[in-house]
């Protein structure tokens, strides 16, 4: 009896000691686990920042791939029924090259040669302003002249940098189309990864993706198509009238079309005044007629028609997007800038709805 009781007592003591040891050991394990988690988080953040820094020159490439995917996803789905995913992705890539890349490759060298004539025309336009004694103060005249000179230098710099950075542009194109090919051929996997990394509930994340699509369409299609139509008609008019620098005037019209409220009149009115001052009355009248059509018919009929079906971009978003986009992304900033502003506002709205 005594030995059995003694055995039970020893067992109880052993259990108590092991329990005490476990309780003492538990906080140490949790501390070590917390330290390991913190260390792993720091390593991940540092690597993420390094990768983001290393890939900064190619952010436009990834962004372009996402835009192409959003715009041509339905086209790829249609082609996949007949050719399979891989071949359909190749056809979409060829289509985007024909629509977006090839025209730029052909137009940029031609535009570069026309910067000088347009700058001369602008300087001539400033010189036609009456004497400062009777109308405009000399400091305003000097300011306008300097701004035109700066704008011409900036535009020339954009075009020259586009040619000089041919190597990096080639790398960017490769990254764009590799990313686009992956997105098109692995839609389901890409969708799963996207839903996991978006810091919202699944329902909110799905709604966010749909909103991203809507914003992209409203920016690229609604605003972009109208800008392209206006720019193309204006450029063709200047070509038919044999006016020097038609491509540069057209490029300026394209950029101006993204500016809310005023838009393309910023370009066609100075062009008309210049032709009128030079005595080219027929050219001036033609530019006036075409300009009025673009400003009234296209802006007041085509733009609302498209926006009603696709979506409208807020004027302030367009303006801020241009201000931010052009210096950081060059010519691509005309589209990328407004998109970034739209995406930021969308994320803020979703964040507020999700957590507040």
C-alpha cells in the first residue's frame, strides 16, 4: 500500500514538474516564433522594395501589359474557341503591335523632324502680337516666348529620348508581351493570385477588379478614342492643306483632347490664327471649320455617346493625370497618368467601404 501510494505521489510530482517546465517553455517558444516572424517580414519587405526599385524603369511595361489584357481579354476568349489559348494569345499580341506599337515606331522619327518648323511657327505667332506699348506688356510677351521655347525643347526631348532609349524600349516591349502572354494563357491562376494579394474580402476584391476594368475602359476607350478621332481628323486636315509640322500639330491635338473643358481648341485656334496671319486664308477657313466640328460635333455628340455606354472620366482626373503622367511616363503618360489617378481614387473608396 505504501509503495503504491509512494508511486502515485512520484507520478503526481513528475506531472507537476513537466507541466511547470512546459509553462515556462511556452513563452520562450512564442517569443522565438514572434522574432522569426518579424525577421521574415523584414526580409520580405526589403526584397520587395529592392525588386520594386530595380523594376521601376519598367513599370510602364507591366502597366501596359495589364491595360492590353483588360482591353483584349474578350478578344482572346473569342479567338481561343477556334485556335486554343496559346495561338490566340499570339494573335492578340500581333494585333496590339499593329494597333499601338507599329504606328509609334513609324511616327516618332517623322515627328522629330517636324519639331523645328512648329517651334518656328509658334515663335512667328508670338512676334505677330502688337507692340507692347499699345497692347500686351513686354514681360508677358517674353514669358510667352520662353514658354513656347521650353515646350518645343520638352517635346523634342520626349521624341529624342524615345529614340535614344531604343534598347530599354525593346526590353520594355519584351517584358510587356511576356507579361501579356502569361496573363492571357493563365487567366485563372492570375485571377487567383490577384484575389489573394488584394487586401479586401473576396466579394470586395471581385468588385474592385470589375471597377478596375470599368475605369480602364472609360479612360482608354471613352477618352482615348475621342482624342484619337479628333487628332486624326485634325492631322489629316493639315496634311491636305500641306501645312508644315502636321504630325506635331496632331500630337499636340491628341494631348489637348485629354484636357477637360477646353481641349482641342487650345491647338486649332493658334493654328488657324497663324495661317490667317500668313495670308493663307483658305487654310485658315478650313482649320476654323474643322475645329468647330471637332469642338462641337465630336465633343458634344460622340464623347457623351461613348461615355453613356462605357463610363465617364472626371475632368479633374484627366487634368491631374496629364500633369503627373507626362513628366514621369513620357508620351505614355497621356493615358497612364489619368489611369493612375482613377485607380488611386478607386482604391481609396474601396478601402473606406471595407474598413470604415
